[in-house]
C-alpha cells in the first residue's frame, strides 16, 4: 500500500515538473508585439528669477517621453521659436528674445527689473501649446554671520592622504517668519598654471561645487542655523578661494531643487524621484530667490 502511494506521488511530481519546464521554456520567446504606451510631449518652462542676477533668463523645451527619441543636435529639446512673455503685478510686460549662445530667452534687468516682494508671471506659447508659471520674490536677503574652514587632512605612512582635506562651517540667522526656505552652496575657485614653454605660461580659472543643501526653518524658526560640509577632492589648496552662497528662496525653488539634489540620473540602484512642477498645462518650474555670497581665501 505504501509503495502504491509513493508511486502515485512520484507520478504527480513528474507531471508538475514537466509543466513547470514547459512554462519556463515559453518565457524564452521575446515579446515583439507589445506597443509602448503613448505619452504626449509637453512644453517645459524653467525660470529662476532674482534681483541679484543681471539677466532674466527663461528656458523653454519639450518633454521627451520615456519611450521617445532624442532630437539629433538638440538632446534637451530646447525650443527657439516660442513666444515668451514676463509680466509683473502692475501689468508691465516684456517679450523676451531667444539667444542661441545660451539656448534661452533673455532680457536685461535694466529693461525689466525683478524686485523683492513682487509677483511675476511667465508665459510661453508655441502653436496651440501655452504654459504659465507664477512666483513671488522673497523680500529678505539674509547673509552669513560666520564662515570658517579647517584643514583636517592627515598624512598616512605612505606619504599620501586619507579622509577629507577641509571641513567648512557656515552660520546665518533665520528671520522670525514662517516658511523660510534656503539653499546653501559651497564652491571652490581654482587657479591653475598652464606651461607653454620654459618662460611662457598662462593661468586658468575654474570652479567646482563642494556641497549643496536645502534648508527649511520649520523647526528652527528665528534661530541661528549652522551647517558643515567636507571636501574630499583635495582641490581646495592654499591660495584658492571658497565662495559661500546663501539663497532665500520661495517654496517652488526649494521643492524642485530638493528633488534634483536627490536625483542620480541613470543609476540603476537609486530610487525614482518624482520631479516637482508648478507650471500649468505643462511641466517645469517658475520660482525666485534672493542671493548673497561671501568669499574666503584659503591660507
């Protein structure tokens, strides 16, 4: 009896094994009749307005769906033939011309100033597509109360270094108002010598970003804010300058860049991040900020 039961079990196991093998074999065939979803392309509008910038700059492009193709010679889809208009809260308007060298629409602030506390609307139209975005420029222009650096590189027995070369510390006073957003950027300005001959050389200037961070004063309203960042790249050496930049931004700037700083492009191990947009009938960001910069010489 036990032998018969065992024999029946092996028979059933054999049938299940064959079915599983057939199902796995069927997976080897490529699906060539699947149509990718059709997602319409949209106009994309970007404008970051500030009284401290010499030019008003607006970028207009067209989104590329995930299954779409890049345009040869124009991978970002910039659009040069849109009608771009900026309007202040008093109804003053200017049409912005397209400048090929920067792939954007520009107007000088001598012609159309961006003023603290004012609300601006940016409109872009191309054919039947029209997108708009709006921002109110922050009034306050905070500045750092302290910026310092410390060389913390430690030589190892082999004569090289390990650990960061510098640690930078910055402080500023938060204004006692609700909903302040900040961005801090620390950048190194490097001068390098290019030798052309025994007595012939030239110098070049370049920048690299050391760190970026987005701040919100929700839990530290009216307090002194303090941050640090470390430089592991060893470019900051004696004689170079470090630029500490502090932005007081609107919520649109903060929400967009908070996500951008967490975006790792094609990294397959990164989590997907939904990008922020405050543009109606399209994509993109229209935002504003106040800006102050303090420069420190590394000694």
